[in-house]
């Protein structure tokens, strides 16, 4: 029942927003987002108590002849992604309150529809429904960028749509191939049946299925060389849209690797997974180096995101408890950190009209509280101990080094490179002489202070006391890996 509520609340909120119009759009959107968060917290508490199997699982036959069901369930792995989504949505909505958007009720409605599809991706246990929800999530963000995006948005949005749609077709082909390996009378898209059918494939066949899935997910994450859509899309998208895209939507692909690929084709990953690890590590180093030479802060965030997602991907393909658990925690951390960075970007851009770092400087002298909170976000991005960024990256690199020592050593450089590009951005924008662009820079308003304070509290709170998120994921990850053996 709670899983259905998590799907229906944002969907119902979107309908109400469209009907109500602009007048109450912000209040309705925030109310729906907070209600979603409340249900997600209730689901998490029930899961921790260990008696929530019936409340968190639903299974209704849909297309019986094809073995397709309206099937959704929450375990420790999906729970963390649901919490991430439900936690970030109200922050994203609230952080947009001091900006005026044309037809804001439509913008918020699209965000809610996007949320419904992403929750569907994170909770479905039917392969066909996974593909449907995956594709549905693309439609709202397409229109968000197309209508409210910046310059050249038509061309950029078209490229984004084509890239992601093309990639997802390979995932569909892989699902259909595994489905067709079952006896005709018992074919189903149920996740456990797909696991079993996938494991019965030859190593070569499993390798091809892995390649098809990885291609689809590599485009969505993205992993180099499938990344060319991302920087321009992030730069063009309106701030609420890019927060949804980077903070939550990018995690659909890394979640898919854990939930669908690892248990379905373990022999294929054991034989060919090192290719995916290699691409992921190349992404880490390449994107980090590009971040170092970036002049625009928004582009820097985009490339830094590629680097961190590359680390998550490499950790998942390492296939051990530490790396997978670290990947899940890093997904949560990356979502929080990225939203924090984009809130800081939006504050700066709204006041100065630029995100070119050479034109900024001395913001700390104007507003020291903003500089302090921005610095806390940066410390989490570079994985300083006692921040949420440290927990996931430590487990990730430990697990990656266990399975792939050379790749783990190279990936560890991401921390050093991250310090370089993040501290460089802080120095250019916050320290030094006061730039002419910010001489009359107003201090943070109440809404901006609250938004950044929530991010800082999450960063420090989860960094100092990560036990709740570790407990949520540990049993689920262990059970997943034991099922592969």
C-alpha cells in the first residue's frame, strides 16, 4: 500500500497543480513533496522493523498473456533511492520559490510526473514496467528543458532525447532476449524469472546482454564516450530541472546496474565487466581533468558529476559488498551534494548574471554565511571525513581496490583531482578581491538560508552518523550477492 502511495502522491499532485493553476502552485507542489517524504520515511521505518513485506509490495496481473504485471516492491536497495528522491524533491521545490517561472504550475506538475516515473523505476520488480517507467521519466524533463531552458534549448533537448532514447532501446532488446529464453508457456517479465533465465545463458550470451544494458545505462549516467549530451543539457536546463536530472534521474542507471544487471548476468560481468570498469575509470580521470580547466561554474558541476558517477559505476561492477554498498551511499551523497552545488550556483547567477568564475571573487567579504555553507558542500564533494561524501567514497574505493587493484588506485586520484577543481572554484568565487560584479551583492534571503542549511545538516548529519543508511542497505546487498553465487 505504501509503495502505491509513493507512486500516486506525485501523480495526484500533478493533476491538482494543472487544475489549480498558478495561484497556489508553489504551496501545492511543496505540500505534495512533503507528503511524499512523509510516506517514504514511514516506509523506511517499517522496513527497519522487518515486518513491512506486505505493506511495501504489490503485484497485480496486467497483460497476462505476456507475463507482465503491475508489480512494485521496496527492499533496502530501492529504499535508499526512494528516500533520496523523496528527500530532494521538497528541497528542489522550495529552493525555486524566489524565482518566477511562466506557467509555474505546469513546471511543478512536470516535476511531479517525473517523480512518479522515477519512483516507479526504483521500485518495480517487472522488467517491462521498468522499461516503461524508464521511458516515461524522459518525457517530463524533455519539456522542462524545452520550455524553461536557456539558449539553444531546442537543439540541445533534441540531442538529449535522441541519445537517451537510443540507449534505452538496447536495454529493451536485452530484456526481450532474456525473456525469450524462457519456456513459452511460462514466460514472464518477473524479476526473479529474468534472473534465473539470464544465469542459464552462456558466458558469451551473458556478455552480450551485459553490453546492451551497460550501453543504455552508460548513456544515462553518463559514462565517457557517451557523455556528450550531458554538459550542454545541464547548462541549458532550468535550475529545478537540472537538480532533478542530476540529483535523482542519473541514479536510475546506476540503480539499474545493481538491481537488474548484476544478478541477471553474473558470469558475463565476471568475464567482461573489466571493460565497464575501465571506461568508468577513464570517465573519472577525464571528467576530473576537464573540471580543473573549466571557467564556468555550472559546466564544472556537470563534469564533476560525470567523475563521481564514473566512480559509482566502477564500484558497482566490482561486485563485492563494500563497493556496492558504497555505491548506494555515494548515490545518496552525490544527490545531496549536487543539489547543494546547484543551489549555490543559482544564488550566484541570480545576483550577478554570470557563472564565469573569473568575473567573480570576494563573495565571502560580502556574505560570509553563504561562503561558509558553500564550503561545507565542497568539503563533502571532496569526501572529507565526517561528511556524507566520505562514507560512500571510502567504501567504493576499498571495494574497487579489492577486485581491481590498479583501477582502484587510479580511481583514488579522483579525490585529489576533486580537491583541485573544487577548491579552485571556491578560491575564485569566494576569496580574493571583491569583483565589480558583486559589489552590491545582497545577502542570502530567508528562503535561501533554509535551503542551504538543510543541505549542510544532511551532509554533516549523515557524515557523522551514517549508521541508518548503512543498516538499510547492508542486508539487501548481502542477500543480492548471495543469490548470485
